[in-house]
C-alpha cells in the first residue's frame, strides 16, 4: 500500500500541479481532466476535504463503499485507507489537502479532533442542499483567492479561518442530516435498543461479553462515531451511555426477580469484573446493587 508523507509527492503522483504551499493544496476539479486519485489503496499524512457530485465510479475509505448521491462532502483523516476508481463528476468539485504540520501552534490543531465526521465511514458522507453547497463553495473560493496571492504573515491564519468555517458549517449540516434521517427512517434509538435486546436474548452476552459500540454499529451498518453522534442527536446520550442504561435496566430486573448474587448478576450480563459492575450500577442509580435490592425488598 502506498503511503504519502508530503502533499508535493502526492500531487506529482496524481498529475496535479505542485502546491503553492508544501503543507496545503487546493484542487478544483474543473481545472483538470478529472479528480480521480491513484487507483490502488493509499494512506497519507494529511487531511482531505472533498466535495463531489458523482455520476459514476467508486470511492472507498474506511473499507466502505461511498454512497455517491449528488452534492456530497467527505472528510478523510491522516493515515486512513483511501481509494478512488473511475470517478466521473456531474459538476465541478474540489479537494482540499492539508498536512498535519500546517495546524501546529494553531487552535485548530486540537479543535479539528472535535469533528467526529472524520471518523465516519464513506457511506455516511454529508449530503448538501443547494443552499449549503453555495455556502461551501463561497468559502472554497475565498480560500482559492488567498491561495494564489503572494503569501505573507497573515496567509496561514486566513486560510485556517476559512477551513475552520467549512468544518463548523459541516457540523451544522450534519445535524440537519441527522434530523432528516430520523424523520425518514425512524428512531435510531429504537433499532439500537432492539439490537441490544437481541444481543441479550441470543446469548451473546455470555459468549462475547459486554456489547461494544463497534458491535452495535456493525449490526446497524454504520460506523461507531456516526452512531454515537446520531443517538446523541436523538436522545442526548452516546451509544456507550445507552448500552450502560440498558444493562443496568436488565440488572435491576435480575436483582428484583431472582436470588442471584451481585457477582452472578454481573457475570450473567457479561461483566468480567463485578466491582466495575457495582460502580457502574451505583453511578446510574445512586445505589449499590446490594442497597438497591434491599430497597426493593423493603
């Protein structure tokens, strides 16, 4: 698998023009024959922010096939596996390449990690409305104007301000997408809880231990980060918090309806460490398992 440490090497390999800044490159797809990247899988030490309207082709990252609806944005983090094949665009698009080093000693160096969509899978791309597309293009063209000017002491801050705006708007647009998806496909939390119930009923707690966020995400055909963000939008709680709530609810039923010890209850629910179970139970209920059982019996 090819790995690129520099944007310059990446651009040269793909036939793009050399970057104006070795740590930042802007590619507008109408200015070249195609925005198709190398066909073999590759990784790189830089971020990629892409906007495309595809009519054909395949994009892979996170080992997942890209859902190429019109007007989609994708966000690739450093060292994430990436591949593009035979991509044809319906309209113009762009790619922003930004090396990790470009962010050093800037607030965005830490803030960029807040944007969970860099951990989403390819089929969870951001699908923009016409108005949202215009906002993103306006910001890109502002970056482009700054990019081709002679660089001075203000250039980096101006460019990073525009990139930060794109990321913030994308966060807002994803919130809108979560709401629209909920209206179209029903409550994710209902499917999530149903999957947890099946996990319990099928004996997977006994065979596989505690359900992980990744296991739930795989069962629901999504990525862990996207699932947590979607659930937080619906419930105010992350996937892990909802797993804990579900398990403690099951623990209450066992403690109320059987004579199993706290340790037996913990093992039955997939906890290998009973003290951890007891701490989690108290955190969620305000009582230890023993205190809870006594309260119920009284």
